[in-house]
């Protein structure tokens, strides 16, 4: 699950590094959540973290396209993930957590080629829509392989 953790006490930043594994996604989200102040451990925040981490792992580090899943070919999509995990067993995702107010910031970085976040559609109930619903600020680096999110106040669960 956690490959390594680093704490920078001068900046109050904790970095967790995970192997890119779809099968351990929930455990990885648990590890991130445990690093957050208790008030931020809501179902809605967890959903946003899970979405960001899944995107970094699956589409970024493992380079698995969403098209088969989007077209209803779930078994094919899961097989692609399984194959990518074998072929890219050393791929990692780093998550930097800064909970030194106001609010919390998280940064999800992967080794993938990135994506054109400017042209990506925001569809109701899907990845980008979820991120923009949960977090107060959502930004990608130029390459599209590092996502920074910020939450000023704890996200309320429904």
C-alpha cells in the first residue's frame, strides 16, 4: 500500500507514495484520510480523494483509457487495469497533504503523460464534476499529471 512517507515539518507537509494499484485503492484512500484533521473526514471529502487518486493511478500511472468503461465494456476495462498493473508494477502516485490552515490542500502526482484538462468534458456525476463539487479549488499543472485541490472548510456529507 504505502510505498513510503515523508514529513517536512518546516512546511507542515506530509507526502505519501503509493504503488499504482486499483486493488488497493480503498486502503490508499484510508491512509490519506487518516492524515487529515478529523473535521475533514467526511464521506464527500473521501469521495473526492478517491476520485482524484483513482484518476492518478488508473489513467495516469497505469495509462488505462476510460473508453472501454465509458462504453459499458467493464470486464475489458478491468482486464486492461490488471495487465497494466503487471506491466507497470513500479509505477507510483505521490500525494502531498498540507493541513496547515486555512483548510487543507492535497496534490496528486503521477508519472503518466498527463491529459488536456482544458478540453476534458465535465459530465454530471463523473470524475471532473465530482472534483469540482467537493473541492473549493481544482488545478492541474501544465502537463496534466499533477492535480492540486483545496478545501477551505470540511465538505458536508449528504
